[in-house]
C-alpha cells in the first residue's frame, strides 16, 4: 500500500473511532472529578495526565475501581491466581494450552529451556517483555519478569502470540519470516486474549467460581476492556504522528517537547500536571521513542484484533454478543487463523486479512460492534455533561500541510472532520494554565482560557513500515 494511502487510512480510522474515545473520556473525567474535586482540573476539559493510573496515560485500567459503575464481582482474577498457587511457569502453560486447544503449535522444548520468564536473582536485566526469533527455525524465546497477576497473564498471551506466529511461518524463506504487517504480529496474541479475559473462559479454567450474567455485569466488563483498548487508541495514533512530524522536518529540534504535548492535548484530551519547558524531552520517557520503534503497529493491532475476533467467533459458531465470545477449543477457528499465520509476509497484508475475514479492508466496525452496549450506556450516562475538550488546530493547522485528500479543514473554526483550524502559539502550558495576565483560579488554572497550541502534524513523511523484528512488548 502506498505510504500516503496508508496514512489516510490511519487518519480515517482514528477519526471514525474518536467519538467512542470522547464518550469514555467524558465519563472518566467526571468520575475523577468526583474523586479529587473539580478544582484539580483545567477548565479546558482536559484530564491531568498523572491522574490516569499509567506512566504515559496510554491505558486507564488502573482506574477501574474509581469508575466501575455497578457493584458486581471483579473480573480481575489476580487474587484467585495467588490463592491457587500460580507461578510463572503455570501461567505460560495456561497460555500454551489455549493455543493447542485451537490445534496450533506447541512450544518446542528449546523454548522452555532458553526463555527467561522470571527475573533472575543474581543479575540486573531489562524486564520489558519481548519475544525473540533467532531465525534458525528452532530457537524461539520470551524474556519477561513475570508477576502473578491477571495483567501479566494477558501479556503472556500477547507474547506467546508472537512465538506462535514465528512457529507458523518458520518454513518460509528468511525474507518472508515476518508478519503480514507489524500490526498483525501485535494482534495475534491479543485476539486470543479477548477470549481469555471473558468471565466465561475464566470460569472454564477455574479462576472464577461464578459468572454474573446480567446487563450491569456486562457494562462493568466492557468498561474494563475499554479502559485498555479504547483509551489507548489516540495514544497509539499520536506516537507515530509525532515521529513522522520530526522525520519530515516539520517539527524542529527546539520544539520536540512542544509538539509532544500539543498532540497529547489535542488527540488524547490530557494535559501535563505542570507547565512543561521546551527544553525537556518528555516523549523520551516512552521506550519506543528513543528505541526508534514504529508505533502505528499497536494502533492497527487494536482495530485488527476485533476484526479477527468477530470472524473467528463466527467460524467457531459463537452466536452471542462479541464481548462474550470465547473461541477456546475451536479447531475450526484455529485452522483459519493458522492458514493466515503460515503465510508470514509472503503475501501483501490485505490478502492475508482476506483469508480470515473475507475482506481486504481494515475496518473498525467490529470494534464498534463489540462495544456497542457500552457506547450506548456511556452516551446515556453523559447526557447533560460536557463531552470533549477545547482544541485549537488538531490535528491539522491552518499554517501547516493540508490534511489527506478528501478531508476538509473548512467551515469556520471547526472543519468537516470536527477538528479546529486556528493557528499556533509558541508556549507549552499545562492545559488551562494562563499564558498571559488573564483571570486565574485559586488552583493556578485559567478560568477563561483554553489551550493555545497548534497540533498540526504535517504528515509530509513518506511512511515506510519498518522491518524491525518483533522483540518488543505489548503496549502496557
């Protein structure tokens, strides 16, 4: 796919999913205000990044206790895992058994002999979870400092998904031993994790005693998934929007921090806890930026995993709601998935996608379908409350490169893409902080001004999907 066409596709998917994110953002913002007080929040509608329970504010799962609307049994099975004496090896065995229940490959003995699945006691290591292919058709490893938590159980399925992909395409010529595109590699384990995390599956494997099957329990469960999946979407998109703007020359070296917070304020609706100096490099705190790892793969992965999930559920004759589907033990679903994995990168990714889904188009419709009950609930719950936040020029500035073809920035202060078109200023305040002498509340936050930053990304780089091998962890 030509790079410009790819960039337009990514922007279109982001724009399609933005309303879902805004509804979730509005609900979470309101619950956090109830917890911490309205005076802790800028008047612009942004959420201070340090309140979202994650170092990068990219996923919000740690807020579940604050925002869960109904008093139902938690789907976090960490206490059950500890009570049942789970260790790292047992967690990896549980993951392997899911793959083999689909008729997919077992891990070779060399995997168990050579992988590092617990933190060594006698040396310092990088604990960033990663999967490794040594390209000799027999040596595949995971490096991970496993904790006994449900979060790490899901992470293990993600990493084992990489290994399963390695195993499936190991007989391809070396140049084709890769994913159909980087997003496919990230999606494989996460597709299975959508089944693994369902209450029904957790009960099957003995980690939940009972399953509460009612509307309120469903909303709680879908919200727990949305805090990781939907909350991640703008971050997954902006990471490479940021990198592209640097590579294209649009963002100058003196403006690296300014651009980072412009994108985060505009696309994520979050603000820095304090005003950030231009001389800082906050983006460097995210591993993939200094490591030069393309990040759009993770954005694609979130969308792709739901598209694959819907089709595999259909093949597995699962007829209920998507959020309850569990493909565990479906050899039919495993055969369809395996046929795609065996191709590696020997076919263009649209052809690989068509093998499973019957279409060569990447679509967000399955994600929307999965979360439809929650989306309706959020819209009803947000009635009468503000949805969204103040924006100036996001993601395109009137003074920067025009948006992809077919996407207007006309119609006054807000274009047909719902994004404002005004110009930029040079400061990088915490959203809502005054940059002049205007009225300021007692908490130091402006009571009348909105953020004054341009979020023009330019998108002038000819994007080439990187062929870095998949030695990097999921987006946690």
